[in-house]
């Protein structure tokens, strides 16, 4: 599949509304529970998406466009959401994510990228050389990964009560990714 910026933007622009519809006003028993030690709750995941939008995707796109492979990306702090989400409610995080994602999509559109830009390269601190197309596609796939993760974390809360139906519920047996 060739990278299509408009398709990526369509996916990215839907994540905040999806999370809002799914999580807003749910009891904390749903949004603060996780799958056990070292795993993330829905609250943690929303915070992680905010942290990524603030520090990862667009800053790295700008590095690719302005510096290429000369300047490596800053390493991403996978736990940065812990300090940034402290003292906030899930409603506040959902509002912040909606605002921030809108800003980042406007910033992305403002780059006025051309097809030749998608092959431009940057230097990831652990993956090595990556292209702008790969970065942007990963941003969308990252959203989808965490939407999947939220469904898995929430389904986990029913793992014991579903009884024998568990064998038919793939989400209860998925361990395709961690936090």
C-alpha cells in the first residue's frame, strides 16, 4: 500500500471522537483499571496519546524535513504521560487530546507535503533510518494499536464473569502488544 496522507489524516482525526464516545463518563472502575502490574489503563493510554502528539510525531516530521538523517530523533519517553496526566481527570485528558490532535493535524496540513516528501529520511535512535511516510503511517497505526489495547483492557475486566464464553472472545486471549 502506498502512503496516502488524506487517509492517514482521516484516521488520525477520528481517534479523539472515538475515545470521547467510548470513555467519557464511564465509571473509574472501567477507566482506571488495567490488566495487572506494569500494564496501562484507558486513562494511561489517553495520556500516552497526548504525550506522543506533543513530543513525538510532528517534532520528528519536522526533523526529517529540516535536517534529514543529520539530526537523530530525541528518544521517546514511553512513560511521559505519568507526570503529564497527574492530577487531571479523564474528561480533562479527552478535552486536551481533542484540542491537541486538531492542532497537530492543522500543523501537518500546513506542511503542504508533496509526494516526493514522503521518501525523505530521518534517523530514529533505535530503528535507524526511517522515512516520513513510515513515520506518518506509524502515527495512525499507533492510534489503532492503542484503541485495540483499550478494548482489550476493558474486556479484561469481564474475563472471569463471562464463564465458558471466554473461548469465543478473542479479545480476552489477545496478548499481541503490551503497554
